[in-house]
C-alpha cells in the first residue's frame, strides 16, 4: 500500500520536495497551493504525512489537524531558519531530501 504525502504551499522548496518524493514508488504525492485547497483532500482522506512551508503558512490550521489525528506526523519546512520541524517539537536542522524521504517512508501509522 502506498503512503500518501500532501504538500501544502507553492514555494520552490516544496516543489523540489514534491518532485523528489514523486520518484519513490511507495508514495502517492499530491500538492495544494493553500490550506483551503488542502482541506478538500483532508476531508476525504487524511494523508499519512502532510508537509508544509512554515514561512508561508498559517499555523492555525495545524492544531485542529493534529487534534483530529493525534498520531499524524507533520513536517514543517522553514527556509529562513534552515530547518525542518516535526510538529511534535523535534527540530531537525539541514535535512537533505534523502533524509526527508526516509522520514516519510519509515514513519509508521499509529
């Protein structure tokens, strides 16, 4: 079964991550420009891993998503601070695309 990744945002960084992850046979990658556009796929099916751009997002959408799906792994990418933040509060500085792919592919659903 393929894992679903939803990228939310239009940044060049997210487009690069989407292109890199799309090459993984075990992943189904979709992208939405805004949280409003992302709400449609989120209503139909919660992705295994949502990835969003911290520098261009409204984080008020993140908390309700976590409350509804407490085992969900969210990855926030922050180009200004050069870090990827797992919403659980565990920062990871300077993740490569291979490291992001590894996190996405190995994270187990709770």
